[in-house]
C-alpha cells in the first residue's frame, strides 16, 4: 500500500512518463465506437482508460483505472471489462479518501486480470497537472476536474509523447461497453476547455476525431 500524498508529488508520474516518452500514443476512452475495437496503428503505444480496456484488442501498454473504495455497480462493471485480460502497466487514479490500490488489485486478480507493473496517481497530483497545463480553475460549485481520459492525454503530452491520438472520446452520452446505458458525461465543460488549451500548448501533437470539434468551439 502506497501512502496517500496531500501535495503534488510529481514522482508519482515517473512510471507513466518513462513508458510514453518519445512514443506515438493512442489514448482510448470509453465513448461509443463505430467498430468493436478502436483502431490502433503500427508503432503506437496503446493506453486505455477505465472500461475502455474492452475497446482494445490485444495487450494494452497502459491501463489507467480509477481506484475507489466504493463497490458501486458502475465502477464494478468498469473493472470487469479487464477480466482475463493482460496489461503491461496498470496506473491507478486513486480516491482521496484512503489508499485503495490493494482492494483494486485484489478485485482485478480475482477477475483473472494480469499486469507486469503498477503505479498510483493521487488527486493532488492530478489537480496540479490540470492546473499547470489545462488551465483548470477550481471554483465553488463548478466541476473543474478533467475526465480520466482527458487527464491521461494531458499527462502523455506533458510526459513527452511525440504524438497523442484520441479514440473513444465524445461530448455525448454513452459507453462503448454499456450500449444500453446513456449516462451523461460529467466533465464536458472541463474537457473542452482543457482540450483547447492543450491544442495551443502542444501544436500538432494532439489528433483525433474530437479535436476538430474542440477547435471549432474555440473559434
């Protein structure tokens, strides 16, 4: 168990950074796709976020997964997408309540999931990165946090990825792995703001079907 950090300990980002640095990456989110699996191009490092592991064929290089103390139905369903799957590195986005990776690792192990290494990223670190490169502005009553998917894309860019392609990202409701559940996305405003800022900060390095939509909103 790794103790929770209450300060932006950037050392928590080193494991992820070492994997993506100077690599062309595809970050796969949970939004509906036109095909069963997201397209991955030769030479791309594959990063899936939360339940989007089921949107990826083969062995992902990184699985970024929320780690929560809650056994809420949607969270458990998300974790079950990794049943009997192998991943190279597992990066937990931890809840600020208490360390939860032991529970998450146990849950995944029981489902048949395997991994070669794992790391944790705490809320103060996520908040620091979003404030630093995504223009996150926390205000009372406003959800200023980025989604796990947009945070992952930002982290890849900050870590020195040579290119980041977004797949499975949408402003509309719905999950690819839960086609009958039209859940409204809770981070649209924050993600749109962050994406516009990232396009300016990292010109030419961020691509994907949703990118022109963000650029159109900006103009």
